[in-house]
C-alpha cells in the first residue's frame, strides 16, 4: 500500500460484509434465540440487497453455524455468496470495532487493522484483536496491523478525506495513553490518509460502552451530508443530543455541509427496563442500499419516511434490531463492510 492510501467512505463500493455470530455461554445467553434470529434478518437483508456482495460469517463452532444457517431462507445464488468461517475465534460479536478497515489507493483496495483493547480495557478482547489478521487467508491478501488503538465504529470519513471523530473514544488514556491531541492527529493523518479532522467531544448515550462512537450519533451519507441523532428535549439523553447538534451545526456551517436530523427512539430493555443506546444513525450502507435498524417503536416509521425523502438515491431496507441493542450495539456495530 502506498502513502496515498485513504480510509474509504462507507458509501464507496462494497464487495464483502463481515458478521460474527453470537454464541452459547456469552453475554447473549438470556436472549440467544432472539438475537440469532436478528442475525438471520441481517444476513438475509445483506444478501438480498445486492447480488454481488459476499457475506462472511464468523462462527465459533460448526453446530451453531449449522443450526443458524439452517434457519435462513435463501436462494441458491444467495447461499453461494455466504461463507461461514469456523476456525477464527473471537471474544465478542461487534466486528465493526475489530474487523479490517478498507483503504483506497492508486492500485485499488487494501486493508489495515488497528489494535482493539475492548473499548479501553472494559472487556476481554485478546481474541478479537487477532481476527483481522487471521482473515488474511480468507480474504487472500495481506492485512497490515498497527499498534494504535482504534475502533472502526469510532471513525467516519467522507470522500474528501474529512474525518469526523469523537475525541472521547480516540484520545483516551485507556486506549492511547501516550498520545495527546496533536500526536493523535498526526497518527490519523498518516495511518488513515485523512486530509483534515473535525472533532466532536462530550457526547455519549446512556449505556454506550464505547464512550461515544461516532457511528452511533453522526454519519456521512454523501461528501457534503451528515445524518445525525436529532435534538429531543424529552429524551433522557437530551443534554448530549443538544451538545452533539450544536457542535455538528457549527462544523456543517463552516464546511457547507447539510445536517439531517433523525428522530431519537426511546428503547428500554425487555430484561430489566434499562435505557438502551438505540439510534437510527447506526445504519449500514451497501451499494445504494441503506439498511436501517428499527426497534418496534413509533419513531421507526418517522425515520424511514424522513430518510427516504431526504436521500432518494438510497433504497431503504428496515432491519429489526430490538434484540441486538440489548447488548448496547446495533446494525452498524455488528457488521463490517469491505471494499
């Protein structure tokens, strides 16, 4: 990979998408049946969205993989585009944060991997941290790995090379203790190929273990358009939402970007009624399709109609992620696209 390599925006061409299946004995155990059904819905949506996309599914053991795939209703062509990999172990299902990142450069596409330490040593991650390089054989390519602690969900970039990040999960003593703001910026310029950086700060939703990943709150859908969680005075996280939008509006005014505001769903755990960090910003882009997480709440229809009106170039595909958000992530967190 040459020095001009740049992290690809998520509306660039997608050829493959990764999933890591929940398994027995994990934190998913109380709702394992429901979350595996959710993963079937995700897989079906991905394979139906684009007939050229391959789905790579990491599974901890063959019996679970066989049981899970047996519940999928796929065409023969769709089945041919799904590869189940059972010889790569992992700690958790959130492959967005430890999967390889896609870079574009003059010769085409390459991948890079960064260090994953369980969102600042909150959870075990030694197996997750090895997944990206273990995929080299499956992807038939070299994946360069770097010591810098970075999570895929913490990074949003547009086609002009403008990186949008939340400082709280990038310049962090539990992730990159030795780096100050200026040193981190230099690393992001060099390793991600960013041309400039727009920083957010002090924005995190209740229950978000990541310290405020940008993929939960603000996303690029075009070079000049950001879709974000909107202001909602009635939401328990109203102060964070207010701060987010104030910061984003300032950035968008300076850059000449559009800011589109999504409704904020109020989703509570079916297990213990705690507030869950559910948002519509955690969508997945796939070659002109926008796979939108929905949660069986009234705001679902509002979000779908709003996005379809504002983004006519995208085909909206709703995916019910009510079970998935029980462990504090959603559709984008559970997937990783590869160019």
